[in-house]
């Protein structure tokens, strides 16, 4: 059977609904993973930890998607410094304002009035995406970050900076980007004989930022970049049966890992590998089929960043509600976990328009005027 023609290669028209759906699944997975802590120190903890901890793989999936999206979003890169500047402005407007607002709200709701006077340095470092503790690999002192999920945004910000700076080298940008990443992921650790694929391994670097730059979790971004290039290439059309076969195999591998609890760890040897298989499978299928992604998953993806940022606030509201009705002892139940997830989704639905659209647009307009940047607003990249 000859290969079917790939659906339209007009990249401006192509939808990335499957990526948006994966974003939503990743965010919801993290929320569910964190909700298991309501059952800590209870007879249900072992089962909750066994089945819900896999939601932590949403972080690996997020990172892979970030690499994928950056390749897709910069497919029309023209090599100009203004393009690089605009790229940086868009990334900043997308990430920092919602993160700053969520951090301040959490500061008021969850930390208390005395936090700022005692831990103002923590707040500043958190908002500047600076990791805290080089001796705590991967998370690098996430408990000191004002909003605990901020540790992942430190990695995101670093990736965006490296990606953006590499574009200054125009046609050599992929050579520079690859060289930069491989130096810190392979060469430097090898020099000190601490090379590893385990994100939790201690490499011994004193600088917390260097510890982050050399952490193997960053391989997820590189895998995403590779998959993004694969998705954009026109040289790999596949017959429909083969595309479906690859997608089904990818999904089967993920289910196999979950059911068997194999390699339930961060990084490409665990959740990163499963996530890569999932994105690859769907990318292959999307290059052949006009995928119809359930609207609810696309909507979940559209508010995924808000869900990720605000679920800690929602959890705190659940704890307060139980205390207010004199049922604090009922917090450590499956019911409380389910309630926490539901409240997190409800809160995200309520405020995502503000955090992911209006705030982003406002920041982009302000920065665009100051930098004379064409005011092109987009919420998906």
C-alpha cells in the first residue's frame, strides 16, 4: 500500500490539538499526584502512592512538549535580532506574569503575613527563577521556593534562555544549541566523572544553577526538540496502518509501564521515556490523520498552566474548608483527595482567562510598545 499523502503542510493552518491535550493531561497528572498527600500516614497511603505518583511524570511530559513547541513556534525564524527579541518578550509574557501573580496569591493565602519579612530573599530568587540548593538534585530546594511548583519553571526559563540565545547565531543556531546542551549534559559531567541519566544523582557542583544546567532532566527538552523537527519534516510520510500501529504501540508501552510500575522515576529512563513514546506516537499519527481531539482535553490544555500554578492554592482552600466545618480529621481520606482535584479544576476554569489570556495580553502589549514589537498575540505557544 503506497504512503498516503500527508495532510496539508500549511504550517499556519495545522492544529496542535493533540499537544494541547497532552498539556492538559500533564497538568492534571501533577495535580492528582500531589493530591495523594492527603492520604499520607494512613492505611491507604501505599496504594495511593503506587497509582497516583505516576502523575509526577507530567513534569517530564511538560518539558518534552516545551521543546516540541519551541521548534514549532520558531519554524519561520528569519535570523534577525528583532525576531530573537520578540521571542524573548513572548516567552516572558507567557510565563512570568501568571507565575508572579500566582506566587503573590499563594504568599497571601498559604504562607501568612510573616513570610515576606522573614523570607523575602526566597521570594526574590523564586521570581528570578534561581534554584536554591545545589545539594538537592532535581528539585534543588523546591521547599524554599515560595510557590513550590516553581522549581520546574527554573528549568523552563533556563531552556528558553538557551534556546533564544542560540537563535542569535542564525543558521548555526541548532549547532550552537546542541553544542551548549551537550556540553553541560555530557562533557562537563564526564570531566568530573559524574555523568548520569538519573536526575536525582548528586554530581557535587556547588553552584545551584550549574547543578540545574547539568541535571539529566533537561534531556526531556532535547527530546522534545527532536520530536518537533520530526513533526515538521515532510520526508517521513507513513501509511495509515503503520501510523496507527506506532501510536498504539506507544500507548501500550505507557500502559505497560503504569500497570507494571516499571521505571517510575523522573528522566528519560522513566517517565521521560514514556512521555517521549507518547508524543512520538501521536505526532506520527497527526502527520497522517486529521486527528479529532476531544474538545474537553483541548480546553484542559488551554488552561493547563493555570491549573499547574493554582492547584496548591486550591488544596489550601480545601484544608481551610475542612477546618471551618470542624472536620479536619476527614482531610486524610480519598474523599478529600477527590475534592482537592475538583476544586483545583474549578479554580483553574474560573481564573484561566485572566492568568493565561488577559494578563499575558496586557504584558505583551506593554512590552511590545516599549520594544516596537508587532503586537501578535498567541496563547498556544
